[in-house]
């Protein structure tokens, strides 16, 4: 029988307090409105860092960065694959000549 001083938390569950720095960060993000938008597929909110919705996987509409675009071009385009092979060959030849 629980007394008025006992907690509802089971014994096996460890109750962790949120660090003050993390709580401050969450409060700051909440006040600034870090949320970038609402997913068109499922209606959940997403942040600017997310390229895809966490819940349904739909694209959030933010563009990829320059390196991701270059990677897509190198691996999905036949000319990109040939350019990648040429770059790798040039690096190998350079390293052999050292």
C-alpha cells in the first residue's frame, strides 16, 4: 500500500532529471520557434535540420547541400560515375609518382 511519500515510479525504472542546460536549450528553441513547418503527409511538425519527416518519411522541401548534390550527381549519373573514376585514377597516379 503506497504512502503519501512514495512515488508512482516503479523500482526498476530510474527517474532521471533533465539537465538544466538541456532544459534551457529546449526553452530557447520553443520561444524562438525553431519548428520550420508542418508535414503535408501526416501533419507533424519538423525542424530545419530534417530533410525528411520523422513520422512518415515524406520530403520536407528543404534542398540538399552542395556535397549531397555532388554525391547524387557522381553516383546516379553515368557522366558522374566516369568523372568519379577519372578523379580516383588521377589521385592514384599522383600518389604513385610521389
